[in-house]
C-alpha cells in the first residue's frame, strides 16, 4: 500500500515509525514531516488543512490510505474531502471532530448521553463568565472553547486568577479559540488517557497512558502540550476502563451516530478517576502527543493493521495483541517553553542513539540545515523507550536524553514519578 500521513510532530514520527515496520506498507509519504521523519520516509511540502490540495496530492501519488495526525485538518474537514473523493482515510469527519474542536459541543453530547463529567457553564461574554466564577468559587477550570494546541486550559486556584484567565481568553490570548469559554468544576483525582478506535459502529480499546502536562517537576507550573508520558496507566484498571467504555465512550458514540455524525478514527478520552469512578475531562479526536509515542512503541507493526481495519469498518474482527511491557517518553523542549523560546539552535549527539523496537528518538520540532539538526519548535524531541518494567523503560529513555547535546533545551527529570 501507498500511505500518506498528515502532520509534522512527534506523534507523526511515531506513526510513521510503526507504519514503516508493517510489510503491507510499500511507500510512505509524510506531509510536511520533520528532520527525523525524513530519515525513514519521504516528506512532502503540503498545506494539510487544504482538503482540495490533499486530495490532489493523494491522487497524483496513487495513495491507498491516508492517516490524519493532528486535529486542525480534521476540524477543517480534510477527512470529509478525502472520503468524498473515494479515498480511504483514518480520521473523523469535521462534524464528529467537534468533540475536540468545541468543548461546549462535547458537554452538550455528554448531557444528552448522560455521560459523567464536570459541572460546567458556557459563556460568550466575560461578565457573565465572571459572575459564574464568583458564584462557584475556586479552584475552578477555565477553558477556551476551541482548538488552542493543548494550551487553552487554565486551572485557577483563586477567583481572581479565574477572572484574569477569562479576560485573557476574551481578549484574544488564544485567538479565535477563546471567543467562547467553558468554565468547569475542578475535579479531584488522578488523570489518565484512554484510547479507543471507533469505526462508526464498533469500539476497540487500544491502550492507556498518562501524560505530564505541567512544565515543572512534581507537576507544577504552566500547562503545556505534554512533557512526557508512559503506558500503561496503572490507575486505569481493567474494571475502570470497562466503566468508562460503558458509561462514557459507548453512549457518546451512540449519540453521535444518532445525530448523523458517526465517529470513525481514534478517540482519546481524558479521564479523571476518583474512588474508582471515571469522569470525562475532555475528548481528543486524534492520538495524543506525546501519548502516541508510547502507544506506538508498544503496538509496533500491528498499529497500521488496526487503523486500516478501523477505516474499512472491520473493527468487529480486529484484536489487539499487547505485550506485557511498559513504555515511556521524555520530551526535550526549548528553553522558555511554553512561553517564548528561541528557534534555530543546533542539536548534537543524535547520531549515536539506538534505534530499535525498544528505543527511538522521535523528532517533534526539527529541521535539517547544512547537515545539522536544528530546533524549530517548543517541544523538539521525544526520547521514547520500552522495557519489561516502567523503571527499565525510564532508565532507557533517560539514557538517550543524556546523550543529547543541546544546551538550549531542557526536560523534566521526573516523568512517571506517580507510578514509580
């Protein structure tokens, strides 16, 4: 098969790495890709949010299967355009992608499906939002309604912090994503990520993970796109996962189908677990980043077969073969992230790193210039490893980190601390 993956981050490098291992893959193109992806696949310059351009490119290159990595092209309807052109695609329609693109839409679906989640209010002006915060008190969670690259969520410890966050959002700090705001009850418990494939009818769980969203050690500081992750998530036991499936995910899928927007692709449910009971924090309509890196490390070559079965509506016959193992990824980010940071610094020490089914350095924000790998993003590299235990995976991941020579970057040294 000729396969096209859309995206340029660590998630897409991990997807490309897993797909390339599958003997069914004859040719792999990643658009636009990055310096790490270019080492294992073809990269192509393409506006991945332009559905027409993606369709034309896929037809010109005899693409058999398209995997959409990030959320923005899904929200822009790229999967719809591909399906309309008769191309096989892994990823939900724009209507179904509203489960991530609009937090108020997700809350509406949860209400209709009776799925347990945080109490909330939805606002289109700042004064009404502030009045709600003053009534509810703090801590409280303020969320930009739209897509904000994982950064549009403020956990406010005081009413004043919440009011400042509301002003920031309505003031344009998150662009159009903050034109509407959802304010939620602060949920106590431990957060974990549950990944399932859905083909419009059937649902297949494919793994659990926990990520570290805060920039600082001990899970302190600003929220980021994720500073590291590990899989499986110890807190998400089989019993809790089944409860989440029965009470949250399957009712959501049924409600989407009822509305004429059946969901097809990967669905990532962020869950808050307290006293053995899961509640929905949010849905994402794509693999998490950096959770995808640990899932692909554990799934390996079967990942492509599972995505293909999902796209063809064959999930009822699909099975996941899990090894009894663990994986961890550690994010190396540019100094200053998630605030302002410099681009263009040279990264050394990458040449001698191991690359096998137990350890990979996935690139997120890199490019190659004059034979040197340079940093182009906030989150730049993902040192990813698996082992028989989480400690073994951790030791391998940090051994890779320690070989990297990049004074302009940093990482957290405590990824996995809760589980360990």
